[in-house]
C-alpha cells in the first residue's frame, strides 16, 4: 500500500523526541492529521532501530478503530498484522509474542493491567480519542500516572483532535504539549430552518428522507448519515430505500461484528453508497470515497441513575465538538458537504464538549478496579475529574456491603472474582 502524505508527517521527529523524554506528552492534532496511525508507527520504528523490545499500547475506546488502525499501519509499513503490529479487542485479537505495537480497547486494557507479565514489558501507553472522556480512560490515566510517579518506567501520551490541554497540563504538573492544526479541506454547511427536536418521530424521518434525496443529487461520492441508534438506522433505511431503490444502503454501529464493520470501512467497489451510522463513525476511522455527511445532531448515551444504581439509554443532543467531528468526516480527502438537521441558533444551547463519563457513574466498577490495584484511599486517587464525595462514599459502602471490599477497603477474594468477570457488578452480587 502506497503511503500518502499526512499533515502530521513533518512533525513526527519532534513528537518522537518529546515522547522519548521523561515527561508526559499531550498531542492535540486536528481530525485527519494522521496521529493515530503515524505517531505509534514512527515510535515503533525508533524502537526497532535501537533494538529495544518495549511494548507500545495504543488504547482506543471503539473496537473498529483499534482494528482499522492496526490494519492500516501494517499495510503502510509492510509489516505483518499480528507480527510487528497487532490488536486486541473483546472476543478477538491478532498478536503474537513478537508484537511490539498493540491497539487495544480501554475495557480490555483494564483487564490486562492486572497481569504483571503483560505490563512489565510495556514502556509506552497512548490514550487516543481522549476527548470522548470515557470513565475507563480516566481510570487508566490515573493508574498510569501514579505508576509513572513511583517508578518512571512508563511513558504516557494523550492524543485527541480537541481537548482541554490546560487541564491536562495542570494535572501532570510538567508535560510536553504539542498542537498541530492541519488546514482542512473546505466544508460547505447547510442547516435546516426549523429548530432541533429531541424526538425521532415521523416528522424526523421525513426530514432525513428529504435531506438524503437532496444530498444524493448534490454530492458526487458516498454519503454518511449519523443517527442516534440501531432502531433509528433501520427506520431511516425503510424510508430512504424506496426512494433510491438502486442505491446500496449500508449500516455501521458498534453491535456489528468486526468483520462486517471492516467491510464498510474497506469499500470493495466504485459504486456510490449511503452509510447509516451511529457515533461509532465519528472518529478514528476513515471511510473512503466520502464527501457528504447528514448529521441528525442526536445520539444515545448511557444515563446512570447514581442514587438508584442503574443505567438506561437516553436520547441527547450532541456537543458542538461532536458536530465538528462529524462534519469533518466529509472532508478527509477532498472538499465536502454537511447537512445539519438543526437551526444555527440551536448551537447556542448545545454543550461545547463531551461531559466526562466518570461524573455520571455509580463508581462501583471504578472503585473495584482501583481496589484490585491496591488503592485504598479512593478520595485521594489521581482523578483528572474528581467525582462528588458522596458518590465515592456511597459506592464504597455498597462494595463493602456486597463483600467485595473489607472495612479497610482491601479487595476480598469475592471482589477479585467479580472484578475479573465480564458481567456487570450489580448483576454479579
């Protein structure tokens, strides 16, 4: 595979020099710059040249992103997938004893972190797409920072397209912050005249249909439609297909198996298509031959009822940052077009960024993980975003009453068993 030039390429030497220092690195680079694939690959080349055997772990929240990045790096560098570079996600992995660069989902890394044989060879940990602010990523950041403070045998690299760099600089105390702003291709934005509605009803799908027909006539390549969930994807498909019977409508969401997701990412023919996707397509993957995005402006998030200890899916408006990420999908390789299904005035009430997931968690999972790793004073843990004290205290009390912790916050045998189980804690006790 021929390697195309990407905006981050001229900066790689400086980035690797900073990574090889003792200070954590914060890399803020615009979407499409190449940070996910080029930086870890360049670091691996540096290690190979120095005949160093340290492992590089790149942690990404989405399975398809981990697989796609590893696959692309292998192709671009003529490496074997599962040899120099590999991946490990839930239910699937491709790696060997010689694999030095491993792309991994956050949940799986938390399981691996307990394994001293795995961790002793890890020298570099990348936290990619950090702007998504998943609670697992915050946990990993905290335990890695505390490990670095104690032994300095691990390097931390935070990567994102947009994040609060000042917050991270304050958190680390000392760090290297690198900002790379790549000049994007032009994006023409089209808004609708009506205000956004937080409901997916007949009127919503009629708007999706009409916008899709307009987009099909105005764009020249594939179209990506962002919808809140699988049900909405199917309903949109049902109203669009009769109007465009000869057009291939493909779906992309996190519940698809990785093989089917890869088929969407790796287009097999030149025929134009329409892809209906959830926010799984928002970042880290590049869909080829795409020049148009239709953004519903909606997504489904897990809302945790902290007092009651259960969670549910809730329909929400996306953040302004997510809107920027989504429109950027249309302009990765050429000028693009983005239809936004809301009025420009609606953006005044949209949140600027994604709310940290840890602030809405019951903290059962998080505190149990910390206890497994020897943390007893949960309030003094290196939280990037400290949860409310009463939530920490309630979660601690629950874990003790469930016999997962003792009164001194030490992990019990039952606690270790539950921590290693894929089943939700509440359903395990």
